[in-house]
């Protein structure tokens, strides 16, 4: 098999994902509205029908006055490390984990039996601070954080201590605002029936950082060039002279041939499907490569496990956590047992290890690569 060649380079603007935390919860931040991808139909919240005058007054009353914003010294410490947003449907509860530790809880209201909230592995793929539904009578869905393009999102709404939405995850107003200010695009969201949580794990088959210093420098320079090109495409860059910008259009004698794979910035994500017997890799919300993997006893379940690289240890290895969604099953397969049964080709291990950074993830599941995974998403794995 031909070697897979991967580089980071200047390219067109795409969503820039990040799994690490931002300012921690409960915190009256005056963050501005983040850029949103073109809205898709919203299917996820009960209709709230009000007159145009009522809606206008509601928006005016809810948008904070900039003069009342707190001083920077009043903001709490920032969340550290990758975030996990974990939602238990049975408990109607959301727990936010930072660096593997719980830092906040909130009650939620999810979908009813006739409009259930899907379970599985998701990530935040769009954020819109003052979002309104384009199919539910302009209903307010403020502090919206989308997790599927088919219409499931976390957003502010009525939370009556029971399932009540059309599939979305409704949050109390104060918590919705705080969570929206804390997360970044690509933050991991896991929805399960019962309570699940990240736990530390060490296993010889988990990826270990492996990068030549010269390659690291080249990748960093290419990523910086991509970032400058993206900023420059939106207009002048204040405080930066054009002479200081990387020459993104100039040929580089040391650059690989055009056939080399161009990668976007962001943590690498890996998905291994027992159903399809394949390994898939995405980066920057775009596919990179896929190949067959060997799975021992392929007719037996593996469960669904989400491994996350939390940070590099003193010995240069990576610290990992795992969320096992099958831990509520009668005969669950442990995360370690699932890893034991999978044979990843060395070629793929080398390429993935060379791209490994905190926030990288490995998902193992019995499910296949569903239709929800597509343009502008990380891997979306539906377990129901």
C-alpha cells in the first residue's frame, strides 16, 4: 500500500476546531457572537409562538448592556484541558468535564418519546448566540450549540424537569449562557441513557506522540501560513504588515509534491467501526484517510468507547481518558478489551501518532459511519 502523505498547508477557509476548554463556567462573559455556518433546518425544540412586538422586546431585554460587563479580574479561572459535555437522558442531567474532572452540572429537558433525543457521540459544529428557529415560528433558541445538521442542538429553553423538547437539549438560561461562553467548536458531546463519565486509561495500543523536530517545525509554519491566509481573505489584518505575512503562494523547494494530502488545523479524530471493519481519520472537520483494520471475533460486540488525549506527560507519552457508553449493558465489553481485539496497521499508527496533540480522539464502536458524519462535522456516531 502506498504511504499516506500528510501535511498542513495554506488553504481555503474552513471551521477551525478545538477541544480544549475556554473560560470556565458560570461566568458572565461578554463574548461576542461567534461566526456561524449557514443555518440548516432546526428540528429540535418545542414551538414558542409570540407576537413580533413581544419577540422584539424579549430580545432587547435579554441582550446584556456592554456597560454592565464585569471586569476581567471578576472572571473565574479558565477551564483547562479538553472538554466533555455528557448528557444522561434518564437523569435529565448535563455534566461538564474539563481535563477529565467534573466542573459543572445542570438539569436539562430532552426529547419526548415521540420526538426522542438521539444517543451517541457528537461534537459542537455550530454556535449562534441569538439563534431563532427557521421552522418553529421564529422561536428563540438562544445560546444555540448545534451537534447535528439534521437539527439537534443544545440551547436555552424551558426546562420542566422532564423530557419536553422535539429532540434538542434545553438548558436553563443562566447555564446556557455560561456553557456557550465556555465551549469552542469541536468540543465533545456524549449523550447516553444512563450516567457515564471519563476515566483514566493506559493501554499499549493507544497512540503515542511521534514527531520528528524538523517535521514539527514545518507543520507549525504551514499552519501559521494557513491562518494568516484565512485572516487576509477577510480583509486587512490590523497591526500586521503585508511583508510579515508568510508567502503562502510562493513555491517551496522543500515542499512535497502536489499529490500530498493537505490537512486543516485541529485535533485529529479516529473512528474504528466493527460493522465496516475500517479505520477512518478526520482532521479539521474533514476526512483524511481510511483503511481496513483487523478485528478479532468480528461477530462479537465491541461496545462504543470514546478515548481522548488529555495532555502529554513528563515521559512524552500521552495521558488518555475513556468514556464507555456500554458500561450500563448487562455484559459490557471494557475499553481495554475492545483495544485488545483491534489490529491497527503500523502505517496508520505512524501517521496518526505524528499528528497527535491534546484533544485528539479515538472512537471505537459497533456502529458504522452514519449519514450524520459529513461536511463540517467531526465523527458523529449514533447508538440509537
